[in-house]
C-alpha cells in the first residue's frame, strides 16, 4: 500500500521539469497549432515525456502510469495545449495494449521522439464510449481493409499525423492505422467549449487502412480506455489543485467589510470542504494508477490473477467519477469565490471551468463511471481498500483502551502526550503501562461551558505543597468508569489570557473526590460520562509539559484524537456487529441493496457507488498521510472525511431500506443497524470538535486563511465573558 503513494526521485524530477516547461507556456490562452507542436517537441526532446509508457526497445522509457502521474498533474494545472494526451496516452497506450510488434516498430519510435503525433478515434457522433467502433465499419478490399463511417470527439483529430481508428469487423472491434492524408478521409474541426483541447470529426469513405493486431481487439481498446480515464483523472487533479490555489490566494487577499474574505466562515468552510475533495480525488487517481500498473506488471509465467484486471477496471471507474466531479466543483467554486473578477473574460478562472466541464464527459461521464463501478462490484469480490481493514471496536476504546490490548501507538493519546511533553520521571513511571494498556486512561477535556471553545475550561488546579488540588466538572468523557488515569486540562492561572493559563495533568481516577456519572446517548448507550471533581488530587510530578503551557500540549492531544477518529471507522460499528468486535464494510451496501431487491434501482446504484467511493478513499487518504509524514495536510482532514463517510453511509442504507427504515429492534437486524448508524454518526461529526470547528482549523492551518477577529484575544481569563454571566467567580487561592 505504501508504494501507491510514494514519490520516487525520478518522479519528482520529471514533475519539476514539466512544471518549469509549462510555466514558460501560457496555456490559459489559445496559442494555436504551431505553439502547441513546439511545446510538444520540447516535452519529447528535453524531458522524454512522450515515451514514458512505451517499451525501451521502441524508443520509450518502459515506465508505468505512476511514473507519469506527477507530470500529468502539472499538465492539468497549466492547461497546456499539447497533443501529449492523444499521442503519449491514447495512441502509445493502445499500440502497447495490442502488442503488434510490426506496428509498434513502425510507429512508436517517432511518437516517442516527438517527431510525429497520433490520436485514437473511438466513438461516433453519439459520443457513446461504451460502444467503441460502432460508427465506423471495416471491410476487406484487395487483401487489405477500407473504412467507411464517421468518428467524432477525436482529440487533436485535425492535426495528428497518424490516426488509429476503432472500427467494427465481422469478428468484433478492430483497430486500424490510417495515414493523415489517406484518400477518402476528411477531418473537420469542432467548435469546442474548451479551446485548449481541440476535437474533430473524422469522415471515412472507403479509406485504405492497415489492421493493427487482430480483427477483434476489444480487450485492448477497453484497457486503453481505462488508461485514458486514469490519466485524465490525474490531469483533472492538477487542474483542480490549481483552481483551489487560486481561490485560496484570492480569499487571503481580497478585503471586504474591513477584513479578508477568507476569514469569513462561509468562505473558509467551503474551501476546507474543497480541500478534502481535492485530496480524496488525488488519492483515488493514484490508487487507480497503481492498480493499472499492477495489472500490467504480472509475471507472464505465473498463474493469472483475475482480481488484478478487475481491480484495475473498478478503480479506473471510481477515479473517473470522483475526479471529474471534484474538478467541476472546485473550478466552479473558484469563479464564485472570485466574485465579479471571476466573471471577466481576462481572468483565467473560466478557462479552467471550461476544461473541467469538457473533461467530465470525455471517455464517459461520472454517472457512467459509477455504474461501471457497481457492475464490477456485483461481479467480483474485491478489496477496494488495497489492504485488509484495521480492526475496530467501540467508541470508548478510541479514548479508553481495554486492558485486553493496546491502541496502536500512533493513536494512543496518553502515550503520545508523554513522549512529546512528559518529563523523564513521568515517562519512566507511566509511559510503558499507558502504551501497553496495562494502565487505562480517559479524556478530561470538555466542560458544560467549554465544548468546541475548549480553552474556556474553568476547572481549577491549585498547587498545594507538591500536589495540585482540582475542582470542577468535565463532560462527554468516554471510559471514565474503567480508567486508571484521566488526561486533565485545567486552569492554573486566571490572570493570563485563556489560552495561556492552562496546564495538562495525568489525574488518578480511583480516588475520593472523583465522581463519575453516566450519560445516556441518543443511541441508548452510556459510553459518555460526567465527571465531578471535588478536591481531587494530582501529584505535581503528573504535570505533562510546563505549567501554564497546557494549550500547546492540548494541540498534540487533539491532533492524535482527531486522527484516531478519522482512521478507526468507529462510527461504522453497529449493534449486531458490536458483540463480534467488527465494523461494517461499506462495500456491504451492494449486498444490502441486493438482499432488499433494490440493486436494479438506477438512483440507488449511484448512491451506493458514492458510499463505496468515500469508504475506499478514506483508507487511501490514511495511507497517504503515513507516507507523507509531517508535511501532509491529510491528518487535519481525516475526521471531517470520516464524518462525511458515516453520515453518507447511513443515508444510503436508509434509502435502500425505504419504509423498512421506520422499523427498529433486534428482530429486524438491517433496520436496527441502520438506525444505530444514523444516530452514531454524530459521535464523529461532534466528538473531538464539531465538523464546523474542524473546518476552521483546516482553513487556517492547512490553507493559511486568516482567523476571525477575536474579542477575548490577550484579555485575562478572569475578565473574559463566560456563558450565562459576565465574569467568572475567582477561584480559591
């Protein structure tokens, strides 16, 4: 799984070279045919990009789709007009899929060197990508072949030196090579919505052609189209990234009502959601590229694994849908965020929207791709996550591990805090028990008047000799009844601003003065608790980090908690699955729809595809985050992504059940579980900071958007207005 998202030095070098070259070409205007060919020549001669997918023996680099992926992103970001896609992806890809050595030797060297260009004609004027070659017919003529018919929506069709035409034959669909000036052929340029991507209609009237491969190359054509969808998805990710960058930069600088518009939550939250869409699309595109490479990398001597090509087809469809939708959404938002400036011809935003809208139906629209995804899942038992799902347990185990086993280190808040901020003495005493689960813990953060605004806690910790005396109330604490220790956030200085007078402790839970009272949740369970602290004692040696520096420590804890909530699929637990210690696989949506006789419903099939996509992408995002490390923005997005997944999954299940969702109780397991999921999804969208607060964090920390003005910045906490009263009571001492 790691290899899917790792960028090699060679890939980074290729990306940087393409980025420098595209920066020298203004792809946002239409430079015309000559400039396009010059750029193509430089891509080929200076970088060697045109031959990445071609075998070495024919002048190529013998590379894979993942090798090309970063370069495709850059080409998409620059809207660079070039015959690259038609030549280096479609034509080279199709020739390699067919494997006709004579044709490869004849055409690939020139294509790889950039001295010739080519394109592939697949569909007719109806634009039905599911029926390649249906509008052109091939017949034998004097030992050769002639073509008659019309192909349309052909990339670079008026300028390509070589045409590879899909045409129907007596045995299937074949591929035929046609020279640009062949008799009986006529090429007509189409007026396109996206001027940077030329399309043409090709007319053939008994046009001489050479057969490439056999008379039925349907499999090779289908594989080429999957390649095209994935490469287009990578290009779409690049374009979407550039649009979001433009929107965020404008939101930082544009001032209205006396402040940058990016400080308004309406803009900030929108950009946060778009960032999640973008990063999810990128993970989907790279996963699909990896699956294509894996399907082609199989050892010919080894037994064929039917799951490999099936997985490649499935992930190509998934990526095609999600990347098309994402590009359109971000390109449209870019115009809206720019306001009046985005509505001007001179501003490049509309050119990206034109590309996004035009790319979406190319090789099949998003709805078609989602239908292909469901069809594949109906026919094959596939693991879309590319790895077995991590085991999951109850929500309380995310924050209070059972004694039977430890939480993984990267998700263990207590152990993570001690490593990052604990003293040597404290780590020596408690790190290992907390890490292994020998000692359990809970979180004592939130209070009735300090939920999302966590820095407003009023629980006090007053140092007396070598012990802190703690008084206050905590709420929403999972696992408090079983915990040995509580990670306590308390106020130690009321005269400091609210973020500066806080400290973090490990509070022993099994002592007088700690009163735990269960809270009943909307699911009917009681994992949460109120904790009343009356003269409870925390040894001074249990201070985590420096006194009055608890907010910095708190940020470490929150980062781990939000990552855990995003990674462990906690909300996918159901009543029936709980006792078995397993979570629901969102791919079971297909089975649920089948069992209830709803799988033939075209609307539900689209909804199921979206649910499955969110689940798979969530796992890929987690894998990417681990690969990218501290530079990744994905950990900030994880919790928001999981909340989106949970609420969507619950809604799709309710749509599948229809009137049956009105039922409940263990005698109807599907309704029982669905209704539980509907309610339990709020565990993630509220816990650890609401989705709305998380969007603020994403906007400010991941995108660099300005904060909203704060009325209590720098004000001593004693003077800060508290809920229900103007000034808090002064604590003892």
